[in-house]
């Protein structure tokens, strides 16, 4: 059991206003840049992050592509298909997807929407995607799509027309410039009682899944500014007002998946559980030492 903290500490660390300590080994895996741990909550993050517009532009124009390696990304490979299939099955098992309006934030090439809209799940898919090229492909494949960030969607006329039963984010939240803004936007576009499904890699304070040089990237650290543990992800959802979080069996899974509900009113909860920053630093020190066996 970690120490109990208040909402102010959670907000401060996600907004980049709390005290941070550099993770010593991070620079050698991140092209000389550092990744930090926040001392109040144990959140692992980049210290400074560019605007959501700039981050979205780089992902759209420079990172998305027809290959998957340390500098490029596509969902059209077996490993990504497998994890998206897992998330779809976990969501369907716990909340049911048939006939639900599902909005995938950061829909990419649309592979997840293809999965949930298949006869097996029967959802009604909608995408929010900043890449113009990906948005065109989504529409060609029969999905309604908003081309822009979810923050753009929230100030567009579309917000009044479309609110959703389910909002999904898969390996998207970690790549946004403001996790607070993105989860707030997800809250705003959900119907009352709607569900959010957030999936990320299960990497922090769990058994090591891969060498550090294959986890960290040579890309600028603010293109992947957040590194979630189960506590930091759950705290983020709760501080915005989501309730009754449900977690998958993340400890022995490659995926960390949390489902939570939008209530009638914002929750005023204080039962946030921090990760101990010293344990996080020790975890990365052990991970660095273990990685040495595979280099």
C-alpha cells in the first residue's frame, strides 16, 4: 500500500508543477535527454513538453508510417493487432460493446475500430485522429471521423452533435502533451454513465517485460512524455471525476487496462495512492542492470 495523497498533488505532477528527480540511467537510452520521477506521486514523465498541436503534428507527419521500428509506428503489425484485440475483448467482457457508440481517441489507421465494429462485437465506431492521411483512410473504410485532436473536438460544433457511450485510448495517453487535458476532454465527450477504456503498456513497478533500450526511444522524450503505473493511471482518471475503476490483471500482462465510469457529477475523492519515488528509482536502477545482460 502506497502513501495516501490529495488531488492537488496528483494535478500538480501531471501539470508539471511538482518536484521531479532525474532517473539517472535514462539519458543513455534517450539520446541524452532525461526522464524524471515526481517525488509526491511517483509519476514517471518528461519534464518539459511541447504543445498538443506540435506533438500531434510530429506524430502525424514524422512518426506514423508504413513500418514499425524505434522511430516509426504503424498498427498494422501482429503485436499491435494482438494488444488491440485484447483490449476489445476485455472491454466487451466488462461493459459490453454491442450497439454502443465507441469513440477511439487517436484512432490512427483504424484497426481497433475495425475490430470493435466487426460482427463479434457489433459496436458503432467513430474516430478522433489528428493525421489527415489517417482520417481519410478511416472515412474510406466507413468510419465517421473528426480530423484533429480531442481538444479541438471539444471546441467544435461536433461536441453538441455527438457524445459517446464508450471512449477508448490505446497507447495514446502516454503520447499526449497534457494527460489532464486529454482525460478531461474524454470526460466531456462521454454521455453520463459512459465508460472510458484506457490501455497502456504495463511497464512501471511490474516484472521487466523487455530491455530498457527497447522500451525507451531515441525520439525526443516529450513524444512519449508519460510512463504509467497502475496507481498513476488510476489517480489521473479519478482526479478528473471518473469513478469505479476496473483494472485488468496487469501484473502478468503486457497491457495495463483501466475502465472507469463518468458519473452525474465530478467526484470529490481524496483516496489517491502514490508510488514511492525511491522505489521507482530503484526499479529503474534494477531494470538498467538487467538490461546490461542483453546488450
